[in-house]
């Protein structure tokens, strides 16, 4: 009786998914992939890792590129999903993947080696003389990928991952960012099957901005519009902009932006999940390791490591060195996750952040202020940068400016008024020197109003003083006079001699600028007595300088020289080079 012959293994050498019909943009990235094999003298296999955040279009890019490159790889084009972030599935085992690949090139199932190392060696052997293109999609780490890589320089590997695969030797990284605004707009109108009118362009721009220029979000939003031909783009965008649950609007069938984010979030360790959620509580545009340590109540070194891990996983961006931010939709996603944390826990995290920013701003202000002024006591954070120079303090304040403004206006229950008033006070010198003055007016007005409502009379007096100083710089002398007189009255009622002296000094400055030299001299004389009685040498030096200016303006040049000479000695003794100049 003849022996049965085992059937030959089936060969499946062309398994690319269908090309993306509406593929739009990515010209530079596509050019880089398409020109990867033009140098036929290469002696190593070409490997390109395309990494990026969920929904950024990694698979679409490599699939489109593979279809364009297919003719260069006549021996096969294979697509392998490694399932690093696939709902309901564990990441693919490389040994099992190799079994599938080996069968695809003609190895009979019964001839498959048993071990991972043997299968990897046989895979490399079978590809030794072939020109093949291999897409390894959705990889979790280099250990999963390494056994699958061919050794032939005639092969090309396009690999996608949500993680930056730093440890994959020889790979050319291609980080994929969100789409530029013009490409995002083209993708939206193409998928929505609309030709925008002149009046629609702003609405399209706003729609893709609200999507964070993320291809998946744009695709899902445009798909909704495409199924409603009677809807107009402007109304559609307005409704999306005002939606209470914007992430909930970005889903269709089994595709959703939030679901894509979920898969990456669930792969994080509990400590990283907690930090990611807390980043959604931060009110400003970006964050550094110091603020992260305060927010999450962890050591600075741990904050740095955790941020680097989230960056490697494309859950946060690093626009500049050691400064991190969440994509707009990831920020919204993280914020929704914090709803499951206890209210007290969220409040404590935000409180720690406000303590950090307020205290550090006050410390920086020591190097920036050119006049003695009130300081509102605040707690000290566990970790903060140590300023040693005026330049370092100024750089920090410039860098953190938007975060400080956001924190000052952030509603945090009973503790918020204290930090609004304290932050406004700490930023006063910086805003006077650097501007913008209209922002300073808004901040100090909010601080004064809040202090009034909370019956914080000292905080109100200080805010009125700061507000009056800015009004003076803006040339609103009548407004400045009114505010400074209010501040003076408050300080006298509180018997706060330093505040009283400061208000007298500023009022004298306004009188000088309006030509009332006699009134200026009287007010500045009172301020000088107060500062001397308090032992405030900086206040005394400032008033001497301004009194000297009044004497000069009235033609008393000898008296002016004497007063300015005294001021010069004081500034030199204080080490104030700006005052000396």
C-alpha cells in the first residue's frame, strides 16, 4: 500500500493590507521610506522604525510606502501584526510568528524547528538570497522584533510601534508627529467628501485643530460628516467645539480615539498610570521634572525616569529639553481618567503643584525685584530648583510664565484665593520689567478682587499697589493715583509701615511724571523717612534716586548731584548693578 505524501506547504508571499485610498500628506516621511533602498551597495538589512502616539497614522504610512515599493521586492511583501496594543489579545509570541512566516515561504509544518533560536536561524537562511519587504506592525519591544529580522541586505523591514525602540541596533528611527495643519485640513475635506467654500476654510481649520491634527481623530470626525450630506461644515464644527465629551464624538463602530488611548494606558505600570492621570490635572501647557515631582509627590529622580518612560511610549511629547506636554486629546483623556480618583487625592495633587510654583516664583522674585515689597507666606515644597543668579531666575520665570498664569487662575476650591494673590505678588516685578502689561493688569485686578471678596486686606492692599504700578507704566496716571491712594489707605489702616512707604514712593513717582514736583518731593520725603526707620536700604536708595530726579527737573543740580551720589553709594553697597547704572 503506497505511503501518503504530505501536502506541500502553502506559500503566502503577498500579504499587504489594501492601500489607504485617501492617504494624504506625509510627503517628507514617504520620500524617506521610498528612497531607502536606492543605495544597492548597502551591506546590512535596511530597518526603519516608525514610532508615534496612538492614532498618528503609522500603519497607514508604512502600508502606503510598501505598495509603492512592492515591485522592488519581487520575492514577497509580508505584513505581520505583532499585537502590542490590540484589544483582547496578548502581544504576539515571536516563536509563533516565525512558524507562520516559515510556512509562508514553503516550510512544511512538520519540519518546523522546536526552539525560537532555530526558527530564527532557518528564517534568516530562507531569506538569504531573496528580495523581500517585511512590515512588522505594532511591535512592543526589541526582544519581540529581533528574532524576526532577516539578515539579507536585499530585504527591507518597516516596523511600527507606539514606543521608541531605542535598543534595536541598526534601525533608522522615523518618529511620526501629528499632521501639519494644511495636510490635516486636506485629509478632513477629502474624507468628508466636501469641497469647502471660501467661508468654510476657517471652520475646517478649527475642526482639525480640535482634533489635535491627529489623523485617527480627523478620520472619524470627517466620516461622520460624510454620511450627512445636508450638514454644513460651519455648524458641524461649532457643535463639535461645544461638545461636552469631545472624545465620545470621535468614534465610529469599533474605532475610537479613546479606545486607542486605552490600550496604551493599560500597558503602563500602576505608578505610571497614576502619573499620567495626574498630568491631566496640570492647568498649564507643559511641565518639567520638578513640577512633576510635586504634582505626583515623588522624588525628583523618579519623576525624571517616569517622564522619560511616558515619552518613550509616545504618551507625552518633549518639545524642548526636559519639558514635556500632553497632546490635546491625550490631555482630555487623562483628565477624564482622574474622575475615578478620590476628590481629596486630586485636590492634594493640585495643592502640591500650586505650592511648588508659588514658592519657586517667590524665590526667583528675590533676584528680580528692584524694590522692597510685601511677601505672602507660603509652604515650602520638597524639591525646587536653586537659583544662584539673576539670569537663572529670569530664565525660569520666562519659561514658566504661562504655567504660572494658568495656576493663578486655576479654580481649586478654598485654597485658590491664597495662591492667586501670592502668585500675582511674586510675578509683579517680572511683569513690570518684561510685560505684557495688559496681562499684568488682568492678574493684579483678579488678585485685588479676590482679596476683597475673601476679606484679605493685606493681600488687597498689595494687589492694588502692584496694579497701580503697572497703570503708571502704561501712562494711566489718574488710574495709578487712585489705586495707589487706595493701597496707601489700606496699609495705614493695617499699620503696615513697609507697604505705606512703598505706596508713598510710588505716588511720588506719579506726581513727578505729571509735573507736580512739589507734591512729588513731599511724598518722596515721607517715603524716605519710613524706609530709613524700617532699615530698608533698598527702599532708601530708590527714593534717593527719585528725589534726585525731582531736584534735577526743578533746576537744583547741586542738590540732585548730592542725592544721586548718596543713591549710588547705597546701590553699590547693596550690590545692585542695575541701581548703580
